[in-house]
């Protein structure tokens, strides 16, 4: 086998190991330790909420969380993210679990780690290290079904791996020239350069494939005729696919896990005598990897070209207001901040609150606010641009359909003033019986 062929073979093995590693093995779900920082910009309560989300991500990928670790720092340490003592504490826990025959398989960090941090932490803890970005990429790889989604995920994985390639070739780091060889490049560096070239070529190929797919999607969108397009957007796992199934009477996959839907689904919906296109898009999330946003351009074009955005919010989530901010920021990054939109507060049935005791003089918190008061607050803020529903219990669905009818009809008249778009009622064709 030639040296080039051997390199490609080894490179593919490395990619299979790093880019497509799953957190599930043949012996059952792997066990994970979660790590996050408490900083001046992120207090303890917010860190706890973020760790809850990270645990949900890990669970979606198939891992079981056995411990959470936090540390107070002004900012992450450049070389190791955590302090030396905290890393020793995590290592001691891992060793203790091994002694008790309860193996810890990985440590997951809530922030994206640099190549240097990954290398140093892995050397210290001696277990698999994942960061938030690699975990999300792993979930996307598991969820991708169509060729389009698989290509997008693979491109994002390669972009993530490119600056971290040297971790795959540490077995070559001692193979280098000795004294007097300044300027000479050892086999390790030569191999790294070859790997980088292979990945760059693969990225170019994937970009071309996505460009072809994007052209096909553009042609498809152009052929949809004069009809208003409505896109469901929102944080992941807020019930967009469930609402899509309810409005379009279709069978889009929906599950109580993060990123259950990756592929964009478009359905024709008719409310009363008004047709429009409804699109279900991939959910957003805090710290959504830049590589994913860039790779999913063709999918997110459905959001850019929509005439109306339905921003679905999980009203039962304790941090739903921060989720709204994340989605609004992502939409602004996509250039969609000025699009007509309305907010759909979903999961009314799951909302809970705790009434304060009469003698409790402490300030009211988010958990002390009733759903009725929350509705009044947001309706006063957004006026008639929001609605509260439960897709699961079908609560206020008829009101939502009527609101959609009014908004879509208004947009259609503005966009296609000379297009007779309304379907005729069947009863209008019936002649009165004599």
C-alpha cells in the first residue's frame, strides 16, 4: 500500500473515532461528568440551568450523568479551562469510581474547548473529553436522516476537527529531527500537514455538494407559486414539530428530546379557505456552534425566505425568557430580525407555579408568577402579537388558526394584490333547494 493510501486510511480511522464517536457502546450508556464555570457574567442559578440543559443534551446522546462539577472563576483558564486543584478533584472522583468498578467514560464541558485545552485536560483526566460543540455535533450526526442533513453535519464536523487534528497523531510527536536539524520537518508534522490537506479537500467537496443542494432548494422554492410562506422557529424541544403536525395534519417526527428534527419539512396548510406553506425548521440552542450555522445555510434559507415567522416558546420552561433572547439573536444573525412575526407560547398544560405564603416578605421570583399574570404581562408587552396554546391538549388552537388566517391573508394581499388566492367554499356552489 502506498504512503498516500496509508495516510488516507489512517485519517479515515481517526475521523471515525473523533468525528463520529457515539456516547453509546455495546455495554450500555456511558457515564459522564459535567463541568461548567460560575463567572461574573454567569451566576450560580444560570450555571445550574445551563448544566440542566447540558445533561439533557447528554441524555439525548445516550449518556448518563453521574456528577456535576462547577468552579468560580473570572474567566476560563487558557491552558486547562479549570484550575489545577479542580482537575485533580475530578481525577480523584474518576479513580474512586474505577476502584468501585463504576467506570466514568467521559467528561463533558459546557463551553467549547480549544485544542490546547483539550490536549491538557485529556492528559490530566485520562478519559474521553467532550465539549458542548462536539456533543451537539454528535447528536446531529445521530439525528441526520437525509443526504442533505448528513452532508451538512459532516461539513460541520470537519470544520470543528480541522484546528484539533494534532490530537489524532500524538503517537508521532517524538519522531522529529535532533540537534542541528533546525528547519527540518519530522514525520509527525508531515503527517499532520497531509491530514490537514485531506480534510480541506473533503470540506471543499462537501461545500460543493451543499451548493448543488442549495440550488435545488432554490429552484423548488421558486416553483411553489404565489403563496405565503410561514416558518416555525424557536428553541429546540419547544413543540414546533407537534404544532406542525397539528396544523398540517401530517406525521412529522416529534419526540421529547433535543434536536428531534433536523431536516426542514414544508407542508401546504389550508385554514378555512386560505392556503399557505408551513415550514418546520431545526431548533436553535444556546451557544449554537458557528460551524453548524454555516453548514445549515440551505436549511436556514427557509427562515430567510419566509413571509411570517411563528416563534414557538415553551412557556413551562423556567428560563424561557433567555431562550427567547437566544432565538432572537440567532434570527438577527441570519438577517431576519425585521421579518413579520408572532410569538406562540406553547405548553400551557405543563406550566407550574408556587404561590407565596402570606407572611413571606421576600421578593417574588419567576416560580411565584401565575400563568394568568404571565399572560397579562406578555400580552401587554406584545399586544395582539402573541397567543398562548397547548398543542398537546389542543388548547386555543382554533384561536391560533384564526390569528394565522388574518395575518396570512393580510400578507398575501400585500405581496400578491392581483392574485385570487382564496379557495371557494363548497357551500357557495350549492344551489338552494326548491
